[in-house]
């Protein structure tokens, strides 16, 4: 994995802007600590930092190639999981290769197929290709949105980057929060509108989008979306196909020239991944390394709730023993989690999920000490009905993980909120429903489940992927998410709900597919989310940080309703209305306000 950035301007000589370009690239060095690359011409510059995983010696970027009288240069962040098939196809068409890297395969695929190459790619990516003679830029993002790509359109070109912070190193991009951005922060965060970077004029390519830029045109298009198709498989055939796709997705993502591990929480999803990985490693006479995370004191302070019915430890030990993995539990100090809230906020460039973010950042840094790649279990819940809202309150007319906006609206100073704040959120919700594809033969229940699938894919899942990418890459760790394989997701989209929720269970079909493979206690364990700290000392610490932020005189001071904020300081940590499903309650809200203050102070954010 890597970082990419670039600048195209048809009215400037970018060879005279090397200092700016250097700053843009240097601020992304954490994403690619192994190599630094720059390609600069008069009107275009491509920048790259590399985390070497495949073909460490020859896969350097930006990478250029001449073909048919044109010069093509690529910078690429990601991993292709069908590199071998693509390469064989291109070799049959007469192309030769100098490396074994997927970068070269991707570049040649673009040379051969143009933007249609996107239909052939199985992987996670954000990339840019500059055609020197045509003076044309093409940028694209993977189908699921695993890898980020932000941009700012300028009067005579575009500036783009893996992370927003690099855009702010360019004088043409200023960190400004307008009313739209503030409303996103208080009504949607840690989610945000697809395609929006929250800051004024900063945008992001959505999952499955691409963009072509020439001197006289700017064309953005959606090249991938979920399409409804009939499901003709029986239960047995569905399980067989599901099991094949899961195994294939995981095995493809085990390819690496550097040490690889898996995250193991003892839940169904991470256990499936770890089982498949361990099985393959055993054939190769290797032992899989697995890692889990928890907080000091959670053995005493854990509080059971509807979303988190039990702790992970017993299940982790059971699964690790079952697959004979070399397991490491990373036990985080709550003081370290607090101390890294600022680092986590700057890694994300946006207000996030407080300790949910900083703990993952610390966890990833520990894993990175011995491993460069880790497989993680995100996205199975979104695709296979793993959350309570797939079963409860299915007639909600707003996002099911944030049904009440009362706390969100009350904490923001009214002059910064839209008068129709509820309608603002409901309109976004309804727009997502309108973007959902159905079959005319769908029952009302199956139609609603397609809507929930799309809502989770475009909102909740993007939030988790955003977090996973930024927190892992801050420490130079590549995190792969096998359940995000687009073939698996497309198959899941068209499985009827009565099969997907087999026997009335969340992820019932996935459980059924692995009930004779994994230990029974793992297969039928109730879903439990990523752990958060329950230490009362953490709560007191973030309350103090949030109070300092509100009283600092900065941006947070301007936009917070202080009277409401001070009343929240008197509440118990789990008493306030949940801010964001199972992930954010009052401790995380205080942490988020502190993170927002850190970002605004660091980047010199202004409110307009």
C-alpha cells in the first residue's frame, strides 16, 4: 500500500512548483515509508510514497511506459488480487512485462483497455494515469471504496491526494468549514456525504467512480453499482457458492512478499479469515500469526449492552487454539489511547470516533513491529445482515444507526445548523433509497433489505473503511479486507433475505456455511463489535479535554452550545442517546469534540 498525490494545471509550469510538491508528498510519507517517487512535467506532477509488498525491488513508482506513440505514467495505491489472470490476458495480446508488480499490470491494462480496465480489476485501489501527449489525466477508485482519493478542482486543473492533509499543503486548497461542512460534522459524523471531503470545495471520488480530465473537459462517472438480479440457487447451492467465494477472496489476499498476519476478535468474520489463512499456511509448513486488541482494565470495567453482549477473550483463545496460530494480544493503556487522540484525528483529517480510532492506530503500530500486512474482517456485517437494524425497526425513515438527532442538534450552536436539520438528514437517507436497484418481483421485505444493504454500503461501511485505511496506514501497515471482494458483495446483494437471514439469525447464511468448519461456539456467537474502553478514568480524561477545547476560543468554541455541553458533563457515560450505533456514546462524543479542536488548530481551519 502507498500514498498517491498529484497536480495537473494547464496554465502553470509545475516544474517551478517543486517545493509545494515536495511538501505534499512528505506529509504522506507515513503511508509509504519504503520509497519516495516524483514525476514532474510542465503541466502535470504525480507523487508517490511506497509501502513495498510485492516485487520490492522493481515495483517503484511513478511508473512510465511508452506505447503507440503515447507516454503513460501511473501512480497507484492498492493491491490487485487477480494480477496473474490479467497478466496472462495481456501477454496473449502481445504485451511484455519487466516486473512482477501489480503496478505494471495495472498500467498495461489501462494502456490496452482504457477506462474499461476497471471492469476487469479485482482489488482495492486508487490510481492516476497521465498521458503526456494527450495531456489527459485519469483517476479512479475501487468498487468498494477501500482506498481513498480526495481532490480539489481548480480553475485550470485538479489537485488530488490519498489524504486531505496533502491538499492543504497546496496554496490552492484552503481548510475552510462552511455551513454544509459543520452540519455534516454534527449531523452525520463519523459518516459524511459520499463524494464530500467536508471542507469547502474538497471532494472525494466515491466508491466505484472514475474521472477524466483534459484541458477542455472534466468528466466524472460511476462505473460500478449494485444491480438487482434473480437468484436461482437452492439453499445448498447458495451455501456452496458462498463458501467458494469466501475462500477464494481470502486466499487471493494472502499473497505477499512481506510478513502477513490476521486480526482475530473471536467473532465469526475474523475467525473465518484466520481459519482459511491458517489452513493455507499449514500446507506451506508455516504458522499463522494472529493479533487481538483490548484495553487495560476491561476485564473489570466491561459493561454489557445490547450491542456488546460479552467480551472477546474466551472466543479468541478458543479460535487461536483451534487453528494453532501464534497469537498476540495487544493490551492498550488507556493513557496511551487518550494521548493518541490527536494523532488519530490528524491521521483522518476529520473528526472521527475518538478511542475507537486511536486504539486501532495503536494496535496497528504494534502489529507493524513484526508484520507489514494484516487481514481484517470488515464488511461481512454490511453484506450479510449482521447488524440489529437489519431485523429491528425496518420501517425507520432515517439512518438506523442514528435514529435520533436530538443530541446532535442540541450540542451545536443553532446559528450554524440548517433550519431543517432533520430534513437535511432524511433527504440524504431517501436519496440513497432512490439509488437502490430492485427487481419488480421483489417482495416488500426483500426490497427493504436491498435498501438496507445499500444504506450500509454507502454510509456505515464507508465510515469503517475510512477508519481502517487511515489508522492502519498512519503506521505503515497494509490492512486488507477480504469480505470486500466485489464478487462476494454482488452475490450477497442478490441473495433473498429468507436465505441470508437463515433461521432468523444475523448473518444466518454465513453461519450455516461454516457451521461444520469452525467451532460451534464461534459460529453461533452473537455479534460483538470492535472493543472500546470502559475505564472511568478514560471518561474523565476526555471530558477534561473536551472542556478545554470548548473553552479554548477556537473553532469548537464558536460552534458549540456551551450550555448544552456543560449539562452533558454531568451525565453518566452510557446514559446519553447513542451518537452512532454501537460505536459512539458520550465518551466518544467528548473525544470527537477534542479531535475536532485538534484538527482545526493544526490546519488553521476557518469558519465561513
